[in-house]
């Protein structure tokens, strides 16, 4: 029932978590001397009934795909960078929803 040309609150909720993660990730990458060429996230939210019996976005899944210039981080370094970004993201730390990061290599 929403207008497909507009952003609804649920989309904005997911986008805010995705954007916060991205900004923290870019900060971590700079600190570790990696140059990010592009960052695309196909994040999605799952609306379901929560443990209190209320409709809620119970899970947000981030699926960032990052391209680097020059030396790229190893898979282990990339996972650690996403973990650091997730730990720093104040929006993800402020919500009840599970936030999962599944980076695309």
C-alpha cells in the first residue's frame, strides 16, 4: 500500500543501519591504509512478529560488496574491518533488531 516512488519508514530504518555501517567501514579502511573504490550494500530487513508479539523489523542483513584500489585486504582483514565497523555503528547498537553482516567478496 506504499508509494513505490517514495521511501517508507521501514526502508529508511534499514538504510540508516546500512549507511552507518558503511561510514564506519570507510573510516576503518582509511585507518588501515586501504583505498575503497566502491561500496554497494544490498541490505534487507525482515518484518516479523517479535518476542513481545508485536510486528517489528526483527533482522537486518547487510550484504556489502567493496572494491579496492591497489592492495586489497585479505578475507580475514575484510571480515575484521566489517566487525570493527559493526561494533562502532551507533545505530546498530541502538536497535533491538538483529543486525547481520554477510560481506560479498
